């Protein structure tokens, strides 16, 4: 038997983000690139997805060094995890 609650109950679940995957979903040459990032917990469950656009100095600093993008994502994860 199932019943719908008249008011939703908010659950606060603690988990650890231990890995991420990323995919470039848009590129405007010489201008910007948008990346979809999936943040995963220790069981592999995607806990959050973020679309982040690299522009300006971040885009210029990227150049041809993909480790720049990885390090940029790592630096942004705490911000994304702690936002709604």
C-alpha cells in the first residue's frame, strides 16, 4: 500500500563525493566551452550534475592542457556540493 504525503518531508543525506566524470557539451571556438560534470559518491551513484561554462581567463588559460580543466573542476567541487 502506498500513500502520498500531504507535505513533503526533507531528508538530509550525508555522502562523500569521491570521483567525477565530465563531458564537453558545447564549444564556441576562441570564446567558451561548457562542460557537464557528474559528481559521484563512493558507491558510484551520481549525487549531483553541474553544467559549467569556461570563459574569459579560464578559457584562455586552458589552451591545450586538459589537466587545467581537471584541476579547475576539482577546485570548484566544494562550491558545487555546498550549493543547492
